[in-house]
C-alpha cells in the first residue's frame, strides 16, 4: 500500500520558511541564501504585494526567479519621501556625534514608538541632514529569487 503526498502550496495568508534574494541593478539588497532562512506570513506587509503575488501557487520545495519591471515591486520613487531633518532633532533621537555620511542608512522610531523605519542620507549641511525614505529598490527593476523550504 502506497500513500501519495502532495507538497503544500502557497496561498494568501500562508506562513512560509524560505530563502530569498531581492536585487536591483546595483546588486543584492536582501539575500538570506548564505544565512538562516526567513520566516514570514503572507499578507502582513513583510514583503511587497507584488512580490507576494509571485509566491501564490508555488509548491513547497520550489526554487524560482522572477523579474519585476521598474516600479512594480516597491513603487515609483517619490520626491516627497526625501526630507530634511534638523540636526537638533537627530541629536535628540540618536548619537549626537554621528557624522551622517552620504549613503548611511539610519533607523528612525515610528511616532508611536512601536517600530522603526529607515532613511538613507543623501545630503547634509551644518543645520540639517536630508534623508531619502523611499525603499532602496523603488523605481527600479527587481529580481526576486525564492527557495520555499516550508509552507503552512
């Protein structure tokens, strides 16, 4: 007597264990293939909706690569997401001796204090630092590679 088992398939709300890589024209932004796998739940905002859509229907054990056109994965770049922050405020919320070099990524607390968000330094002067709060891959084509280890 033999039993036939079928691999679990990703559906909206699935809990996943996976390795994944998100990269743009300049290279990898996230890559878990050389480290421990990630665990996440679909629909909770851990991945962009466009990236999550690529996972729906994949079976446990699948290894796939998807090319997403510019702007699809993380939206278009929004100039309003580039903001000047006074050095006085930066001193209050962080290290007063931080030099804030162009390209540095700084974590900011959310207004309610329960989370954080990141901004990349794009310009500075004596009184303020300009941050880009767009996702690093906003407005760019994205390659999404995934290896599904487990699907619940």
